[in-house]
């Protein structure tokens, strides 16, 4: 039996498409937002600045999470606000 991970059985793409969650966003998609927030929780970060700086410090490893680069602090804050 293969371990599918925490979100292995959830089809995130179909949920995003069903709710049309990425309709107004070009660069900060729902999947990027989820990964950013999970990174902050797991890393025990206290602010969005800490999350973005931590992700920037690990920029070489972000491809394992499916990201090309770390989101900018202002973009992440706008995504969280909206």
C-alpha cells in the first residue's frame, strides 16, 4: 500500500475549478496560497514576512512543493486579505 501523504486523496485542482477560486488571480493561485500557509504553520512563523523570508531562504527546495519561486510578501498579504 502506497502512502499518499496528507493531501493525497484530495483532488485540489477539481475543488479549485469547482469553486472558480483562481478567477481573479494571475500570480498567487490557490495552490500557492495553501502551500504558503502550510509552510508557515509547519515552520511556526509568526508573520507573513517570516513566512516569505523562510520560503525565500529555501528557494532551491520549493520545486519539491510545486512552486517556482517564493511569493512576494505584498502578494501573499493581499491573497490572505482577499
